[in-house]
C-alpha cells in the first residue's frame, strides 16, 4: 500500500514539474533553477547532475547518485540494468534489493553540501538509461529529518531529459 501511494504521488508530482526542472520543498532553502541535466552511467552507478550557469560559476544545483548494485540478505550482489520502463525504489541506506542513493548540492565557489539520507523515493526511467543515448524519466524523494548539511525533512522531485548519457566507465584495467 505504501509503495502504491508513493508511486501515485510521484506520478502526480511529475505531471506538475516541467521537463528538466527541479521542484519540491527543497526550493525553500536553495535555488532550484536549472540550465542543463547531465547523466553519467557505468556498471556501478547512474548519476544525474543538474547544473546552472552563473557566468563565471557553474553550479551543481543537485547531484543524484544511484548505486546500480544491490545486495540480498545472503550477501549476493546483483546488478541493476536501468532501461526504459524501469522503476527503482530509492533508499538512503542499504536495504536488501534496493539501490542506495545520495544527493548533494555544490554551488560554484562554495563547498559541497550533502543532503540527509533518503527516507523514501523512487526513480522511473521512461527512455534510454544506457551510456551513449538519451535518458529521460522522473524521480521523487523525501529526506530524513536529521543528518547532512541542508534539506532536513524536505522533498525533491524532477522530470528530466539528458540528451546524451555519458560513459563514466573506469576504462581498461592495467
């Protein structure tokens, strides 16, 4: 029931958020204006970086990093292959079968600020998801009341389209 309500809330919020925009109560403490969304992907993680160009500064408004490896109770590691139609339930800490997610804010000329662990969230990939192509989708998340530097108990949501998902591979091993 709880997951169904979270999915419904994500759909409702996503319908209200324009493409490549950030929304939610986090906007009360930081400016969520976005110039571009960049996606990076390797076998271990998917990262969405929302940037804003402020002349001499390039702000990382929000950086969402999602582990693409989960671990079961017995220690078995499983890789997640996000592609069109994939829905991931996001968590801020390790839970069996679910990817760990971290979120940070790094305005140009200032230190990086980490947001608290996720209390709940989800990510839907509607197109793409692989390196080299377009990736689009939406996410919705709520942060814990404590921990991190900013964003305590706040929400964040987005519809996004990254025109090219960049390969964040590690390259050839020596």
